[in-house]
């Protein structure tokens, strides 16, 4: 079966410096070459800390950024955003900040109509029925349509964001930290709604978050990113329970859990490597308790470690 | 309507509006007013004084009626000024939007061009344009408009750059909109108010510039009158017949003054930042206006909050952010305050040291006692002496609490020297020790860093070092790890825990995360809708939550290790503190709620160490 989304050697380097007409003096490798596939109907979780390239990856997948190298295939065809209308029907993006992703000067109706008009060229009556249907499925009342974004709470605004993404009737939705701006009691409402919609519309999700527990709860498989590269991929129920890569283990141990005594899992007061001047070898080596000579010289490749779990490490945990 | 009310609250703007309206009515009524022909020359009547027969304002050097010339000239000057402003605003804004939206090289090229235009002295540029095109009112108009394009371009570009990075622009692109449509339907409505504001403040300036060119003989050509050329023609008779200069002079003054006053008023009324009161400076200390009696000291804890009420009074609405909150914390103890956004946890913390922005914040009841002394009644000097020295704060976002233009070492030294008279060298030594105590590697060199040169975790360590600078007894930490990555969060929490054990600090830790509370806090208070709904030791609360809200909130928190699953949710939304329901604030979302829950005050019942505010608690508390 053709995967819904296939990424091969995808990488992005941002130029830094350079004048008006000059070439950039240096490059920051925000995303290092990475490959993965997402099956139709699957939810792939992507976790990593700030600066790991999560959002750059997401923006490349929806065509808001051009990749420096590599290819993106959606349902077997190479990503082509020359025709925004055709592209928007394939893949949509749901933003982290529910309020800033809605134009403050437009009513919710105008916001909802844009994708229907531009992507599907629907007429007025057709649009109205479609918006009513979508609002029904995300539990929003239709009297909200005449209001402006600032009149809504975070949870409601995020639901409007979901509704807008659904209006495009895409095959894939990229969810970029969809609940991190929300309160815990509201967060679950949105997550459960997303899960129901996925079954109803047979969607494929890419779920990006820094919250391990949330990602684990909603994903089938999880990709762990560190410093722009994939360090581990595996099934959601396995990857944090039996991490192979020391970084995955560090992440899992750092999450505050009720009933676990407080200890700093990492006593070395180390920081992320400098993106302008990356170290050779494994980027995690400076923080890694298992690092040896080879880690500081060669970049490890993703290799299978039992079942569906892949880790990029010379000294994986058993 | 709102706009007009705001506008006329500004007296000067109202005055400007009235003067301008009178001038406009006079000018528009020219066809029906019994005026003489402004261009008829009658040299026998030259230089008649004002109030002479048939000539209300007198005549000029050619015997032309000054009143007629003045009104015709005013009409022309106003028309030219407004028209020039429209042209400059249209072209300048278009250039600014395009540059700001596309960014990168396009922006660079356009803005360097605009910079070159700006580099010329404006009058020289205008003279050059008129010289190239030849004198005439039309050419003067073009010159004045061209000279003002950079002003609009720069202004609008600045706003657009900020907007173009916003997510709704990306969203529009994904909705299938092209660049043109995004600029017209997404960006333009958002910059329109800025354009109007910029225009209202420049029309006056443009009238003045046009008058300047006409004065030099480069604008309107005789016999056509505009205010500038009237002044120019009267120049030679300035001493002998001053009224010929003074009359058009006063008119220019009235027009420009009224337009500028009105323009300032329009800006103040339209600008959302000014409207929301950004420029009204909060006081150094929260206003305390306690209704009812101050509770007597009950001797609990080092820091003791007794029945604290804090409200925000915005126009005629009252936001009851903190209602009857009582808390205390002992030396060496960590008290957690947990709650969702809008639950009043941060306002509670800020009320302690009078840091709630005031206006609109007002403490309306209760007491805050530090070692028995009521801080709410304390004078500002005494409060200021205690801020940072006895009670220190750590905030959520260290990037916004550290000053971006000073080195972190200097900021630490300043914090020390405010409370202790020590030499710079001693203060510096102390700053280095502080950075070492929060485990910042290479402290000697790190004190020379600016905040932006540090990572989020390192900055928060500086924030903690700053709080420790004067060896306080109490630290109030408001979500200090929320903005940090989990691996960094774990380090910061461990650090705070060590510090409290080493120094016997009392910590008030505000968070929304049960995991964090479980690891750090001895006791916990759960807040909802501005009230404490449950308090007790951490183990009691986590193992035996008594309030339905606490129990259900804990069920919502996904825990690592559960695999893929459905998550529990609480239906509905947290209450607005401006519109709290009677009875229990949680009742509308609670499945155990009965009639009794929806009316009357529900008291916090239980012992000093374990209490719950609920009629139908999940568990009977011991």
C-alpha cells in the first residue's frame, strides 16, 4: 500500500549572514537528512525539545518552507505546491497558537469560507451547509460564525482551528503542538475530538509535541528528534518503556511523574550543541553517559533494534 | 460610537475637531456665501484695513478682497494637503506592505531605495522635484506627496513584518490564497488603522509644506490664491500693512493646529495599545482598599495570607480574581498552588508584595502577614525594602524578566546593591558565587553574557540566582519551569529542592502540573475560579483527592507509560472570574452537583492541614 506520506533524506539548512546580494556565510542545519513513512490512517508522533527541528520539519511538509534537499511524497506523488488549491486539499496544518492563527479582523464565517471558496470553489449555499456540518462535528455552535476570534477562549479557538483544517477535507493533517497552549482539563477535550474526527474522516495525523505523555497517548508510532536528526523511531507503547537511545531514556526519565522521587537525571550541566558549529559525530555525545571515542567521530545511522524500533546509536540500551 | 466617545474624551482633540469643522463648513459654503470675486483687481482700494466698508478683512496690495481670497485659498490648500496625503499614503503603504510581506531581498532593495529618498533634506527634495517639473500647484502636490512616501512606507513595513510572520498568514496560504489576495484581504484590514493614524497626523504637515512651496513661488501661480502664495505676496508689505500677512498666517496656524490636535486624538482613540491603557503607568504598589475588618494575626507560618481578596476593576466590570484565599508557608517548606489559567494563582502570588498592576488591580480584603507584620498596611518604603530582600520572585519567562541590554552580571550586582551597601568588587564576587550556587558552569565568564546569549535553562538559573541575591526567606516561583524543556525542567526542580534544604527557604510554587507538585511540594492548595477548593499534604491530595475538580483534573493528566489510549476530559470551560456563578464555581462542570451546590457560599471545611470546599466530596477527609 502506498504510504500517505513518505519523506526521503529531507533536510533544511538556513543561511546565516551574507549581505544584500552576497551568498550566506554559514548554514544552520535545522533538519538533517531524515527519512520516514506514515501509513494511511496512522498517527505518527514527533517529539523533541526546543530547537530540535520539529517545526521546521512540519513547515516543509506543508510547503511553507522549501527543503534544501530530499523529497516529500504524498500518496505516492511528489509534493507540488505550484497549485495551492490542489495542494491544500491533500495536506493541512494546525497551528500551535489558536488565537494568532485566526485573523483578528475577520469573522469566523469568513475564516471558514476561505478554504471552501479557494480550494473547492463552492457557492454560497453549498458553503453554508458544509460549514454547518463541520461545526456540528467539532461541537461548535453555529451562532459563533458571526463573531470575531478575540471573543473565544483558547479551547474554542483551537476547535475553530480544527474546523478550518477539516474544511479543506485533507488527507493528512499536521498537528503542531495542538494542545500545548490549552489547560489540562480542556486539552483532553481537543485530543479526544481529534481522535474521533480521524476515524470519521479517515485522516492521517502527524502529531508534533514536546509533551511525551500526550504524544504517547495519541500516537501509533513515535519519532524522537534531537538536534535536527531522528535518533529513534518505534511503537508508542514500546519507545518510552524500553528506549534504545540514551536520549530517549533521558527524555522519559525527565518527565515529572507522580510518585517518582525528584532527581536530576542529568547531573552534567550541559546545553544543546551550538547549531552554527556542530560537533562531529553524534550530537548527543557531549551529554551521553555511554559515549565513547567512536561517538565523537562518526555519525551513527538509524538501525533496527528488535521489531519495529530503530535507533541511531553505537551503544544502544538493551 | 465607542471611537467618538474616546475621541471626545480628549478635550484638545474635541477643540481641534470643532475648529476644523467650522473651517470646513465655511470653505464648503463658498458658492452660497456672498463673497466677492477673489481675483478682481482694484488698485484704488489697495491695502484697506479690516472692517472697512465692503471688505470685512480688508484688501491686499492689488485691492483684492482678502476674505474671498482667504476662503478660496484655504479651500485650495486643504484640498492639496489632503490629496497629497492620500497619494503618499497609498503609494507609501503599498510599498511598505509589499516590502514587509515578501521580505528578504525584495524588502532589502525597496527599503534601501526608501532610505535614499529619506537621506535628502525634504525641502531640498521638494525643490528639486518642482525644479525638474516646473512650478505649479500640481507639481508642488506631487513633490509634497513624494517627500512623504518614505514616512508611510517605513511605518507600514514595520507593522507588516510583524503581521507577515503571524500564523494566520500561513493559514491563509494553506487555504489556497495567492499573494495578492493575502495582501488585500488578510494584511490590509490589519494595517488600515495604522494608515489612517499616520495620515491624520501628516495632513497638517503636508498643508504646511505646500504653503512653503507656494510661499517660495513654486506652488500656486498668480492670480490663483492659496495660503502660501498669499503670505508670499504679502511679504513686502509686512511692516506697513501687517494684516495682509497676519490673516493668512492665522488661518494656516488654525488649520495645522486643529488637524494635529485631532490627529493625535484619532491616534489615541484608534491605537489598541493606548486604548487598553498601556501608557497609563501602574503604581509602584497595588492599591489596597479593604472593606471590612482586617483579620487578626493567627501566628501561622512565616508568610501568611489571610482571607485575601484581589479584584480587577475594568470600566464597570469587576473581575474577582482572588476570593477569600488563606495560605501559609513555613521555613524550609514548599507549598504548591495548582490551578488552570484564570484560577487566580498568579494574582494571589503577586498580591503578596503589592505587585498586581494597579489600576486596575485592587486588594479589597484580608491580610498578608510576613513574620506577623501586615504587608498590605505597610508603607511603600518598607514594602520596597522587603521586595527581593525578604520575599523574592521567580517568573515564568526569564527572557522577559531580564533586561536585554545589560549583562547578567551587572543585573545581579544591581539587585545586590539595592539592598546592601557593598563595593562593586564585592558585589561582583557575590554575583559569581550566586551563579555558581545555581550551577552555571564558568560563572566568571558567564557574568559577562547578555541574556540572549544564554539558553532558556541557563537564563532561568540566572532568574533563580537573582531571587537568591539577597538571601530571602521566601521565594515565590510562578510557573518557573513551564517554558523549559523537560530535561532542563528536571535540573531546575532539583536545584530548587536542594536550595530549600540547604538554606531553609520557604517556597511558594505555582504550577499547573501535578507531576511537578508531586516531586517538589510538601503541601498543595488547589485553586479554581479564584478560590481554594482543596488543600492538604501532597500525598493526601494525590492519593485521596476529595474535591471532584481535583480528582477529575488529575484524571486528565496523561501519564507516561500508558500507551495509546483515550484521555479523560472535563466537559465545559473554566468560569470567567467576572461572572462567577453563585455557589460552587465548579458545579456547572461537575457530575455530582445538586441544587445545594448552586446557591450560597460553600465553606472550606476540615482541619488546618486538610480541607475541602465541597458538599459532596469524593472522600471524607480525616
